[in-house]
């Protein structure tokens, strides 16, 4: 192998005029610039497969639908059982830029301007160069060389042994083969000069690109025990394998429900949410092994330490909430590391010996999919100047060390209540460092990558500020701009009496002008500890009070009992003092100047709601160790005896009065008196709704199946056009309603109905009826909308009139019933609908257009097919009347030249010469006959029928045309079904 970067030429000579150049000087010049080019490529761009080099193997086993495409513009020609590799680009660690090549017409030249290469043949390959990356213990692994048709032809022309080549379809287990691009590099021996001209001599530098296949097992063996190691692929493949095998871990939520009524149940909810620590131990141990991070836990294993910190235990651990928070922090860090593992594709100084002359392309036919890892394929490992992935490695190591620091630094701490600005939706490193960690320099160094990188690790925010920067905006951040913070960490209250904690938090709220609320919820109000009997004594002893004060003073001066115990004693003393508000004091001794002043009743004591009752009304409690601006911070304690804060939760909204909020939603604010009742949306659902006008309750609310309705019909006339107000559970709500009266007129009647009486006058062509409606009443401020129930256009809100004329369009002889309505609307938009009595009208039955008819019935052989018949004599009837009055037939279509054949040829036929089958009968209906037929029509239709005039008749359909009088245009031209036709001669409308 001719590796170029194993030894770097670092200088070259500048040529002088007329200088005689030696081979060393020329080679030194070339080597220097070639080395610089290769180094620039590998160190400043990257190494590996940059793009392309995707393979396809098409066969009819896995892809039976495959078809060979014909060559054409933009199409790729391929054969079945061939391997196609798309063009691509890659860089070896020796700086070789590799792309697929095809033989050129000129010797020693190739072309790279093509989309893909199809490899049709293969042969066994022996590497004469002795490339160590193909050898295990000095022995080459089995390799197959792929060649295209063009390469095969070129090799055959150069004398290659044809029998060595086989078709790619003979490759066994082809989908288990790994493709390798190998740049076979070596120097040919120099040819000695034969004469004085040696210009063309010198050692030839050969670089032949080979496309090779190897079994995946052989490639795997090269990775583990090959003579040369691919450290880059091995490292990045380890990252992929690590990611695939890391367990998927998420922190369980602490979900509260009304069943949580004791401190033990509350603690179990937190402890049951910490069951993932075993998986966490396995996952992080694998990360630490891969990135060589030391797990230094003072001799304990990671699993044992996590178990001691997080496993549920019978021991009473007051800080179980913070242990749960620790687990969440560890899982966040673990998942942040996991998310970075696949983003480490950077190499600052890629090892030259990793893949100096080859590139792995993955298995034959492997599909490159977004987010899918392809084994045995070199990725592209960028130079740090092209990516930030190099920093990701540092982030992973820092996060792993932070993971260990958090375990070592967890502490049970007691201190004053404090609020620290933080963030809720960012990575853990961008949040304030929690209260339960020892915030020493090692933890600060590992907490936030960006701050540590810029030497600003002491500018993290935390409850503990002793090791933070001395600037006041770090020591007291709430005094400064917190626009970039969306969360307040609230800490130090756990274990305090809830009233003390509430007071301290509210004091900080007021001091710093923070926008959130804080409430306390109690698990039970029986006034006893778990397993104890509630105390009933309410005796106040002056001596006992003085003893308690003395004990508190002693605790403080001698620093005994700790802060928590002192605060608890103060809280109990406060409870005793409050009992004095209920006592009656003797007025005796007032002369001694002793006056007892009770507490102002307006300064009410803290009223806590039971957690189970609260959860029946509200949902969304989450433990996040603080609260969002605009949210509610919730403290939970056991009872009034055990009144220390056990845990905290928050709601993302301001809350909460124990009395439920009420509101009412109406679908509209204006109704008419005759409108239907409307459903009201009421909160709470069972809230009692009342309606009032000027403070007077009115009976307008009804209930149906638990739903409240407002019924405008119940509003008395004296309350119309006035604002109606509502209450829900006796609390006033904003929505209001106004009910308007509906309009009334004196009367509406159909009045005089006139229409033109049916007549036999042939000039009378109108079967319609004109109806005049008469309306009586006061029309001031009203509009009319008529609906005549006949499909005519309805015009909304017309000007009112006492007379309205409408023409009903009727069908001659047909009776229709109409149900007209009049809608009267006033200025407030209220309407009254008047429904008139049904109106029956009959269209005149005279077929006014019928003054005569001509019926032409024909058999035309060209239209109806070739047949003859001697039984085609019929009577044409109109409304049952035989036209012409003869029962022996008036339509003759027999065409056999026999007894029934009348030889009545269609008009225009030469009767002397025509001998064909076509026949025609024309029947003239005069005016009188037409009128007789019309008189038998109830609806203006004439029913024509052909009835047999013989003992039996042909049943075929004749071609029929019907003309009015002397009209040349037929009103019917077709084939009546079953020799029957019903037609209105005035309109040409037909029906069955």
C-alpha cells in the first residue's frame, strides 16, 4: 500500500533560473503540495462517506414486481440480478478523494460524470499490495471484485482470463455481503533508460478503484482482530450500539387522587414513582463504560447507592419529595446524554491508519433511511470547523460527571424559605441548582456547559449562594430583571408548620412583587396523628404558656432542637394563644390597668381545605418544586396536630376559594316571548339559577333532566322589554336577557278568492288562478313575509298591505291544496306566523291548444330491424275513443303483400316500383274529434293506445309522430312503450 500521510514532506525548494533539477527536488515539490492537500481534506473537511454510494440489488425473489427499464432520458438501464451503486463521494483517512469511475476512451483516463454504475460480473480478488485492513493474522479475508460491463470488456481486451468472471446472480447470500470501495495504490518499478532520452521514465504511481464484496462475518472479524484497526468506525459504531441498547427511561408522575388521606399514602405516591432506579443504574453504567467516566461513589456500586437514596423504605424520610426530585434530575441528565450520543460525528485528527485506502458502504441493497443506522458503513466524520459535534463529546463527559456529582452531593438540608428564579421548560443545566444539592465547585463546574466553557460556572443560580459569584444579581436575583425566567423555585418550607411556611412565602411574594398564589391543603381534619386519638382538651394554662416560651427561648439561646423543632413549638404556642379569642374575661381588676384585647375578627385564620375535597373540584396538581408566574403553589400537611409541610405541588393557574366559582352562559341576550326555551350553561352544573327584573324574582327558569332552561314564554307582559338579571347559587353573574313581545294583528283571512273559471273557448290558454288575500289590523312598525306554499320565491320583510294578490300556476284539470302562511315581524325582530286555512284550486281542464291533430305511425325497416308481418292492423284510440269511429282498424302496418297488407307506403315512396317492407298510416284528428277527446281528459293529458283490430297482432313498437293541426314540428317523435303514450298536447309533456 502506498500511504501518503505516513510521512509528511514539510518543505520544498524554490527553483532558480537555469537550474538543473534533480528527481529529489521535483518529487519533494510534488509531495509537499500533495501532502498539504490531503491534510487539508482530512483535517479541515472530514473523512468517510460524504454522500451517495447507495446500492440496489434487484431480483425476482424479494422484488417479483421488478421490471427491466429501457434506457432513455433520465432512466437507468439495469438487468435483474445485478448490483447498482449510485455515484457518490468519500474521503479516506489518507486523504484520497474517492468517487466511482468508468473507463474512458483514452488510456489512463476515467470518467466520473454518471449517475450510477451497474455491476454485472464478479471474480475472486487477491490483494497483491498486502493491504493490512483486509488481513487477519497475515491472511487475506475472502473478497470478490465487482466489475461493470465496460470494465469487463476492457479487462478482456487486455488479456484477462474470461473464465475467472461470473455473473453476479451466482453470488451466494448476497444480502449478507458488505460492499467496500478500495483504492489499490502502489508504485510500478521504474523502467531503465534504453537511450539518451529518459523523459518518459520514472516509477508509475497506480491508484485503481476496486469495488469489493466481503461476508459480514469477515468484516466483523477485521474490526475485532484484524492486522490493522479501524478505530474511527469502531468508536462511532460503539456509540450507535450503545444508543440502541440503552433502556428508555422516563420519570413517573406523582398523581394525587381523593384516596390520598394520610401522610403514609402521600409518601407512598412519591416513593412508588422512584421504581426506575435499577434501569437507570444499568443505562448509566453502560454510558460510563463507553466514555471512560469514573463512577466514584466511595466504594459503593451505583446500584447500591441509588437503592439507598431512592428505594421505598419503612424508614420515615422527611425529604422523600426531594429524593423523588433527585431521581427526576438524574433521569433528565441520562436522557440528555442519550440524546447527544448520536451527534458525535466529529473527528479533530482522524487516525490515518483507520481506513487509509478503503470505505465501507454497508450491506448490498441496504436502504438508507432517515434516522436508521446502517451497519458496516462509514459515516462522514466532520472536522470540528464544520460542526459542533466535537463539543457534544465534551457535553456528554460533563453530563456524566454531573450525574455522579449529583449523587454524591445530595443532602438533607434545613434552612429558611427562599424563592429562586429558574426555568421550567429548559434543560436541567439551564435551571437553578436545587436546594437538596451541596453546591460546591465540582458540581458548579459540571452544571452548565456554556457557562463552564466561558469560565462563568459561578454565575449559576441556586438556593445556596456561598460558592456563587459575589455580584448582587447572582446573590439576590429577584432584585433584578427576570424576563428570561418562567419559573420560581420555592425551597426551605418542607418540614415547617404550614402557617409559618405560608407566611414566609407570602412575605417573599410581597417583598419581590411576585405573581402567584399560595394555599394549604390538609390530608385530614380529625386533629390527630396516624394511629392516635384526637385531643379534645382546650384548656389554656398561663403556666404552660410561660413554660413553652421559656423552652423556645432556651432552644434558641442554646441552639438545641434545631430550627424545625423551634418553629414547631412556636406554632403550637400560637394555636394556644388563639384559643383566648374564644374566652370571656372578667372585668374585675380593670382598676389595675389590665385590659385584654382580642384579635381582630377580620384577620381570619388560615382555612385549609381537605385534599380529597379539593381534588373533586380541581385537577392538574403537579409536583415541580415551585410554581410558574400566574400559578398557585400548594402546600400539603397532615392535620392540625402534625402540621408540618409534607410536600408541595402547583397549579398552572391562580386558585382557589373553597367556594366554587359560578358563571352562566346564555346562547343569546335577546329573545322573543314566543321563542322556545333555551338551555343555559351553568357552573357548577347543579347550580341554582334565579331570574330578576328590578330586584323582583320572576318565574322564568325551568328544569328538565337536570338541565336549566330560560323560558321566555313565562315572562309576564309587565316585564317585557326590560333587562333580566341572573344569579347562580345566589351569586350575581354578568349575562343579562331582554324578552320582547311578538306582534299581533286583528285578523287574517283568505277573503275573496278569485280565479278564471275553466272554459271551452279555444283561445283560453291559461289554467292558472288568481287569489286575493285580505288582511285587517294595525300595521304600524310591522313587515310581512308571505309564503304561498307553491314553490314561488319568498320575499322577506315586505311593506305591509291589506290586499295581496297572488297567481297560482296550476295544471289543467288537476286539483291542488295549498297552505299559505303570513309571517308578521316587528322592529325588535320578533315574529308571529299566521297559518291560513287550506286553499283548494283546480286548473281549468280545457285543452285549449288542441284544434286538431295528425298522428303518423310507421314501420321503417331501417329503424326497427328486418322482419315482415301480416298481423299488424290496429285501432288508434285517444282517451278510449277510436279515432275515425271504425272498429276494423285505422292503423295498417302489415307488409307481406297478403290479405292484410294495405300497401300504404310512407310519403315519398314510388308506389309503382317500391316493394320493400316499410309501411305508414296517417290519422287525421279533426277539431270536433279533438274536442271529444279533450272532454274526457281530467288533467289535460291525452292517452293514446294501439289496440289490435284482428284476432291477434304483432306486438312490436311502431315509430310514432304526433303533430298539432298543420304543424310541421311534432310534439312527440319516438317509440311509445307497450304501444301506450300519455301526452299533454299543449306542453308536449309525456308520462307513463
